[in-house]
């Protein structure tokens, strides 16, 4: 298993775009891909049409259990 992380403290540098593009390219090549959104603004979730305010649980709940 290979784990890749896209991180940068500064906003607006293309973290979400890079993550979506990289994940999509790997999936097209037949790789299994798991994208985890740890951004408090939930940009990756929003990209895929999820409203973080409507979810019954979040990554916070996983970290707290």
C-alpha cells in the first residue's frame, strides 16, 4: 500500500485540485483510491457534492472514538 499526502498550510495553492486530479488519474489506471478530507472547510467533500453540514458524522467523530 502506498500512502500519498497533499498538504500545505497556505490556502489557495491547489491542494484540493491536486488531490482530485491525482486520485482520478490513479483510479483510471485501475488503482484503488481512498480520498480523505481533513480540511476544516471540507473542500474535497464539497467537490464531490457532499454538504459537510448535512452529514451525520465526520472525521472528528472517528478521531474522538
